[in-house]
């Protein structure tokens, strides 16, 4: 059975990925920072690991906890939205936290997991955001946009540096999705977003290594 590793799988898009891959017969390794979220995931048959994206030492050591499991697909999904404006010392401090969770953590994990995913000829997917597109910016949410632009730059660089190895790294905007983060006015349901993402991920080839794609597979401007 293929195995998928999903971060931030206790709720939102991450939980929906866990649901759909489990239903499709995959082995699911789901990470949460709050062990209280483990029960629902275990009900899906997932293996649950506790992991906080701000714990860099824990992230670097994480692959050792997966010894014996092969990883065919790594989905770096966990993310935070942060303050809307950088108009106080407190907000400026939160920007650092948003950057750590949204950009540094997924990149550290990708580097750490690279040998394992390459050994399986697998794929790594970052759930980034269209809000990280500088060409396409509509303003606001400065910390979030900057963190996702940084994630895009980091994963693009990593993808180019592993070109030729049997691994594909791709960045996806999941759409505007009805989750705690997306809010109730979002245009897409979690099942529709994730079903589309799964279809596109399944069809990814090495030609899409380093690409920034919409959830329907269309390329997005940087
Ligand atoms: N919803 C949208 O419209 C939309 C649009 C574009 C991109 N995205 C991206 O899609 C991804 C999933 O978002 P979502 O909409 O599902 O958001 P969500 O419902 O707010 O869920 C966020 C997930 O990230 C986890 N997380 C946050 N900080 C963490 C930390 N320090 N350590 C470990 N886990 C942490 C949360 O865990 P806890 O439960 O422990 O907080 C939760 O599982 C994010 O990367 C987001 O930026 C979403």
C-alpha cells in the first residue's frame, strides 16, 4: 500500500486529506500538535504522530520516528494565517512565528524526509497559497503572504537542487476553502478541494517539479 504523511491533519484540509487517502486504501501517517485530535484520525485507521511545527529539533529528528515506513507522498499542510497588519510590536513578533510555521518548518521537514521519499520514488507537496503570489497580490495579510512567498521560493530552490533525483516537489494553492482559516464565505468545500488536489497530485510528473499550481493543476504566477 502507498503511504502518505500529512502535517496538520487534526482539522481542516489536512484532516480531509487523511479521510480521502484512508478511504482510497492508503496508509496514512497523520501529524497533530494536540494529541486530543488523535482519536478521530485513529478512527480512520491512521497512525498519529505528535509534531509541533515550531519545534525545529523535533522536525529535524522526525524521520527517525518513521524508520521502517516508506513515504510515497509527503503533504506539508500545517499553516497559520497570523495578524492582518504589522502595526505593533506584538504583530511583528507574530510574523516571525508565521514564517517559522509556514515557511521554515515545511522546508526543514522536506530536507529531512528527502532521502526517504526519494527512495520510494515519491512526491512532496506543499500546501501554499495564491496569497503568496507577488504578481497576483490583492494586499493585506502581510505576514501570511510573505510567509507563503518565502515557502514558494524555498521549495522552488529545493526542487531545482534535487532535479534528477527520483522525487517531485510541487506547491499547490488549495483554492479558497471553507475551513476555520478560509471562513464560511469560502467558495470551495473541503471534499471538493482535496478531491481535485488528489487527482492532480496523482498525475504529477517530473515536468512539474518546482511548479506552483492551482488546485485544478493550472500554473499560477509567482
Ligand atoms: N482554507 C483556505 O482557503 C486556504 C487557502 C490557501 C491556503 N491554505 C493553506 O492550507 C493549509 C491548511 O489550512 P486550513 O484551511 O485547513 O486551516 P485550518 O483549518 O486553520 O488548519 C490549520 C492546520 O495547521 C495546523 N497548525 C497550525 N500551526 C501549527 C503548528 N505550530 N504546529 C503544528 N500544526 C499546526 C493546525 O493544527 P491545530 O489544530 O493544532 O491548530 C491545523 O491542523 C494551510 O497551509 C493554509 O495556509 C488554506
